[in-house]
C-alpha cells in the first residue's frame, strides 16, 4: 500500500514546530514561521547533499563524447546537462563503435595526484581509460585520458543522488522510507534556537536515530582489498576476480 502523500508544510514543518511546542496540535503555522522553517529545511538538505551516506541511490547517467575533446563541464545547461555532482562513484566507456551489443568498459577515476602525475595529458587513443573529475563550481569539469580519436563513444557515470530542495511549503514530499522522520526531527533541532526553544531530549535522540538509520541503509559493504601490483587498483573485485588498471 502506497504511503499517503504529504506536503512540506504538513509533513515536515508543522510536526517539527510541534516537537518544539511552538505550535499545538490543530494550530496553523503562520506564513512568516513557514518561510523561516522552509529556509532552514533547504539549508539542511543542501548540507546533506555533501554527505555520502545521506545519498539514497546511485543513478547511471550517459553522455556522448566528442572526438579530440578532453574536457567537459557538467551542470545544468552545460555539455553534460545534469545536476553538478559532488562525487562520482564509478564510470565506464560505452564502446558503441566496436560493435553490438555495446560493451561498457569500466574506467578509472583519478584523483588530483594521479592526474598531476600524467606526463602527456593530451594523448590521443581509441577511447579513454580514465577520467579526472574536478569538482569546480558552479559546474564540475571532467577530463578524459587518453582523448578519443573518433566520435561514437559515450561515458556512463554512476552518481549518488541526494534529496533535492523544496520549491515551497506546498511541495509534495517524495523521499525513500525514513527520510520524512529524519527531516522532521533534524529540522526541529535547527529551528530550536531560531524560535527561542531548547529541543527536548526526546527530539535530540530521535533526530540522531533517524539520521543514523538512513545512513546505515545507504552504506555499502566494501569490496575486499589486497596488495596490488604498482600502477593497478588496490581494490580486488569478487565479480571480475582481478584488479583494474588506473591508466
């Protein structure tokens, strides 16, 4: 059975203010207080977007690559037209020009030091084997190595997805199980000083437990690790029974 839909006002803001005894059951929250609460709620959601364990799913997003082009911006309206990522978990090159069905070849994600160590960054080759995401703002910049010599290739990016900000208090709340409770109680903690209240200990405990619950659900079991040959990944995958090269 589907959960009943609730709005930001009825499902998060009103219960949070009632937790602080700012409002009693049946009282309507004023427009001014709703505006303060919405701003605090969206600030909290923005903060959650910087934490891996508050991301509730990983989305696979595919973008075409252009021959001889190394750098791409990613953000709303950019070459990779999608929300700016705060982290990219995995990536793969879709080898469409090599035949059908197209194979998706995993590629390495380089950090700052690994990118800096590449001596010939504008190297051309058949298709990239690595990508360096530079999380610039407002758009991220993705640099591929080596640079593909021909068109037809695409990149698949695996990006954790966060709860997005709400446009207004009448917006419908759509989130995975556990998030509604976590948003209510943690918003109450943020609103307490703004309304001159001390959050009850029961609310403090409930806020921590609710947030811990969604973080625990979102945490992934790590792959087994082992010593690897120099120049190769240190992670051993039980699925491929081997290591993957960085570049």
